[in-house]
C-alpha cells in the first residue's frame, strides 16, 4: 500500500455506511466495521476492497437485528459484537459472538442503557470487556459476569480497549483516558492540556500496540495521537477529521472510522511508524 486509502459514503448499499462507529482487524488482514444504523457488519480487505457483509442478528430474539456499536476479535478469530435492540422506547444492550462469516453462536444480554457501547476482547485472560456508561463489565466468554465496576472519573465513556498485560483502557469525554485492572482498580489516568487548553479533546477510539503505546482518536483536534504507557504525549500519528473507532492491522496499518462523513481510512505502516 503506497498511500492512504479512503472508502465509503453515506448509504445502505454494500460498501456504504450509516454511522460506522467501531472497527477491528483480524490476523488475516480483514477489516470488520460496525455499520450501526444499517444493522450489519461489513468486511473489507486492507486495500479497501469490499468483501462481504452480514446482518447483526441476535439468536433467540426472533432473529431481530441489533444496531452494532463496536466489534472485537478473540484469539480464535471469532467476532464479538455489542449493540442495541430497541423495544418500547427502551434500549437493551446485547453481546453476540459471530464467526468471521457472520454465523451467530453465543449471545447474552448486558443491560438497558441510553448510551453508546464499546467492546474489547482481553486475550491474556480470555475475557470479554464491555463498556456501557458508566459501567465497565468483565465477562467470561460463556456470558457469565466476572466483575462490574463504575468509571470513577465521572464522565461519559466512549470506547474501551485492552493490552497484552490484561489492563483495561477507556476514553472519557471529560478529555481523559483511564486505565483499570480486571478487578476495577484504577491504575492510572491522564489528560493532555497545554497553556490551560485541552489538547486531548473528546477522545474516542483507543488501541494499545505491541510496544505498549496508547493510540487515541483525538476527535475534536482532528487527529490520532500516540502516548506512552504512562500517558506522556509522543506524537501525532495521523491527521484526519473527526476520527472515532480505530484499529491496527497485524503489519502496523492504522484503520480509522469517521462517523460524521461515513468513511473509513486505511493508513499504511510507513505513515503510522515513519
């Protein structure tokens, strides 16, 4: 890939999006995008070529389709999708495990909520991490709850991620990132201000790379930034308008969702790690 690739526009045809919020990349370089209001997951190659899609059907719910907010991938290549079913003006959050081809297997309800949700798969301890503001929930893959705790920072959460040490990272719209262990203990948090002005403004998608760098969508600053594991600013990775969900490919490619313009941008490794 010589340069960045941007695909997508608003719509419902294959390759179009209607609020593409969450994204994940498989070990085989397939990009899985949560296409929220189209009620589906779309799959693309790392070159931005449309491959396939499947509706986010919830088994056991009369084949109702949930609106998917986010997607994660476990160590066996299965997809874990969190989304919302609407009934009688109430929002019911569900998690469904799908095969890479969209066949549903495991499903469990999480809660009723009016907020956006996010999901991560914690590989070291084989746990499903679900964020439903103000709660962070830790599940076993069979759907049994191991731990639940509240965001102690007090803001509205946006996205959740995990690293290879088992820590949980959440972005908070109060311009901060919090780091927790699986028991819910706050390990650290950081904000970014300069001359009294917010430099980490409305953080969204978050990802931790294999070197321990924390990569965050700095939405209101229109860029994706990198921080050390201690929360120290390293550099701006890419400049892009309204970044939301982000993911990293196995070869260091950065994939960024734009909910405002309904696009997906793929940056090659040489632009991410110059």
